[in-house]
């Protein structure tokens, strides 16, 4: 598959991500501030209703971004992402990673645990000890975390989809870069 075709698919996903980061999320924060300051019950109810609608829109967008990202990369090797505009669309400000980070509804601690496991695998791979079964084991651990509701199912699906494409150390490096961007943005949004 050519780089242009991949980019055109991901470009639509990027537009959704940008809307979440630049329009929906700031409006949610604005309404949350108003909610804390408002004492009028009628106004408070109106704010709660609008927040509910915006959170639903954000959640639907998040799911769509994960699905769209995985579909756009379905027919390519994961290492190809690194050498295309897709990496830029994913990690740039107001991009896909930032939209995911502001939409996930779990603690950075869980992301850090996952990321630490992948960094350990990355270190082993640099020492010449790459084993694909260890990557698959991380998928199983992610399933456990999702089952316990420590991570959400959209993030599980994204991680599973990316990790399932890992065939060697180069692929693992790309996945670590992608997830690293999400961890970094998430830390910003959690603070």
C-alpha cells in the first residue's frame, strides 16, 4: 500500500482528533468550571445536560479515532508508519495521540505500567533477546487490565491492534513511540 493511500485514510481520523482536542475538550473544561461556580439549580441542570452530551460526543469520537487508526494501518507493516506522515498525524499537537490522551478515563499509572513493560521488552530486544511471545503476553496483561476496568476497552483495542502487528524489534520501537506520545499527553491532561 502506498504512503499516500495510508495518509489519506488517517487524515480523516486526524480531523476528528483535532476537533476533540480543540473544540470538545476545551468546552468540557469550560463547563466544568462554570458548574463549580454555579449555584442556580436550573443553570446547573442545563450545564450537566450539555456536559453529558459533550462527553458522549468525546467518547464516540475516541472510539471512532481508535477504529479509524487501526483500519488505516490494517494493511501495512507497523514499521511503515514511522517513515510516513502517519507518525506526524499521530503525535503532533492536536493529533491522534493527544485526542486519545484527553479522552481516556483511567489513571496515568496504568499507562505507565504498560509503557514500562514495553520499555523492558525494548531493552531486551536491544540486547538481542527479542521474543514475539513476550509482546503477546503484554496483550494478555492488557486484557486483564481491561477486564478489571483499569483501562478502557478502546485503549485495549488500540494497544492490542498495534502490538499484534509487532514482528521484530523495529516494529516494537514504533509501537513504543506511538504509546509514548499518548503517555506524555495523558500526563499533561491529568495534571
